[in-house]
C-alpha cells in the first residue's frame, strides 16, 4: 500500500537524519505526517482520523484504558485460579508511572498504523466488517515474528492478537475516534507489563510485580510471550469484543464492492 510505503520511506529518512531518535517517537511522527499529507490530498482535516482532543476524547481514552486493564486482569485471574502462577514483589510503584510513559507512544504508533488512515480506506473498499477482518489479520501478522512466538504459543498468540485487533477495531468503529482504541491499547500493555510484570508481545517488562510460573502448560500462562499467548486471554478478548459490540454498536459503512 502506498501509505505504508511512504511511511516506511519517511521513517528510514528520519533515522538517517536523526540517528538517535527513539523508535516509537519516530514512528509516531512519521505516521502522523503521512496521515496528514494523505488526508490533505483528499481535502480532509486530521480530525477525521479520529484525533479530536477534548473532554469527550479524554473520557473515551480513560474508558478504553479501564477496559484494556480489565481484559488483562481477567486473563490473569483465570490463569491464577487454574494454578498457572503466583505474584512476587517486583519493582514496586515506580514501575507504574514509568510504564505509562513507556507504553503510550508504541500504542499510539500502532493505532495510527492499523486503525488510522489505512483502516478508513480499507473500510471504504470492503465495508466495516471486511475492513475490520483484514486489518485484524494484518495486526496479527505484524506480531508474528515477536520474541516468544514459538511452538504452540505461536498459534494461540496469533489468535489472541487477531482478537485484540478486532477489539481495537470495534472500539474505533463504534466511536469513530482513536480515543477508545488507544486507551484500550495502552491499558492492556500497561496492566500486563508495568503492573503484573508479564511479557508484552514477547518483550519482557519491569513490573510492579513479578509473575512466578508454576509447572503448568504454556497455553495457561503464555510462557515468555506473556498472557497474550494464553487461553484465558482468548476468553477475555472474546468477552471484550462482545461487550464492545453491545456498548458501542458498529456504525457500519458499506464499501462500494457491496453496494448495488
């Protein structure tokens, strides 16, 4: 896709011009710039991307963060109840604030990449449900080479990341704003990594607590990949998708391929 190609080129040029730029900050800057330029070519403002700062936007972000935390806490509770792990003291409260800052920009860059301009263009062509399915597949595919994606974990983790992508997409489709999906994404990563100390998509995190795994199957806890590779997360994500559909029904758009 031309948008992704332009963003990739812009990111490469940025790294050459500013070698020490943080990856997440660089990606956010490039994706925002690419989105602004592509929208300008269509005569549309950046606000149509779902970026409308204000009280309502902040409220939806907070609701999304609470939902993201809820998904992970439910996953952890199910795994804990089945004897999958116990928690030990970790870095303490200091990890909570640093984690919030650490996970914000990566979540923002992924939302711009998968629920931003491209999502809207794909939805226009395939309709809301077709766009949701395709972008959820791409979202899962983007994580398939992450650390810890091995053996049986790869299959379950891919399913869960697809479901997470679906939940994030439903959050956008129900509100036509990036506030709810961004909050959900940040809350998910923050709770899993900064609070509970699990790996986040295979990347190890310094958390307030440290999970100590028991001798249980990997499908119960996700192993090194984190709770995202567990069956409890599958159940929690499925419930979250149902909740999102009930609370924020999809404002469906029919793409031209489906119009008579």
